[in-house]
């Protein structure tokens, strides 16, 4: 993702269109936040299992990518949970069902498909509803998650294509929005402008 002069948003970007024949069930913004938390919880657990499988199969760089993405989903959960807790302080985070990895090439495709769904269907639909309700905080949280998920999909597809010729590049995770950068050539997050010095390395 290229760095822009201003942080990307639903208002200044042109890649927030909801996919045709959307399969996302859209409720109120509060319901959508809870749904997003549930989905991100499942994704984080799945990617953790995929990381373990990748390590066992000898794909160490792929394992690091899955670990970084699992941690990114936890960031999204935290942002979304904070908004739910403002309305329902007693809301309990859902737990994820057990997950298991397959062959790492299949896990990478599975991960990419899930991230593409979130960035092209789920989050754009949730953003639209939050805009309709005038919930500015939810618009920002959903927007940052949507943009990060598109990069996660890109990382997964690149790893899939280069499965047999990995490099030693480090993955860097933005602590504010869950964006993942590969390699050293960046100064700040292109989504939220968080500085590189605050990123976590994987």
C-alpha cells in the first residue's frame, strides 16, 4: 500500500464499494461490531493454527506471517470491543472454536479468501451502516480494519506465489490499525500514519 498525503478514509477513497450480491448480514452498528469481533476472533484462532502448521512443514516465513496476522486481528478485536463496551460494559468477548491447519499453500489461500471477503463485503457494508447512523467512531474503526485486511490478503497471496522461494524479510505490524508491512522500506503506516518505531517485528 502506497503512502498518501492524507490518511485514507471512506470519504477520500474509491475502494469502499460493497461487492455485488453481498453475503453479509447487516444489523445495527452495535450488532455489526459484535459480528466483527466474532469474525476476527475466529480468524485470529485460525491463523494461529495455520502458523503452527507452517512451522511444522518448514515454512518459517509463512509461519511468521500467520503469527503477525493473528496479532493484527487481535488489534481489530480490541478496537471494536472498546466501542461495544461503551454501550454494553458487561459484553463478553466470544471464544473461537478449535482450528487446524492444512498444507500451507491451502492455508494461505484460505486466509486470502477470508481477508478479501472482509475488505470487499463485510467491512464496507458495516461502514455504510455506521455512516447512516452517524457513528463516526465505528466508521473509523471499521475503515482501518477494512484497509488492513486488504493488505493481509495481498501478503497471503504473495507468500502463496513465493512459497518455494522465500526470503528473510521481516514483517512489521502496526499496533494502531493492524497493517502489516514486509521489509524495511517504510517510515510510517500508510493507513493511520503510526511511526515505524512503534511497529512490532515478526
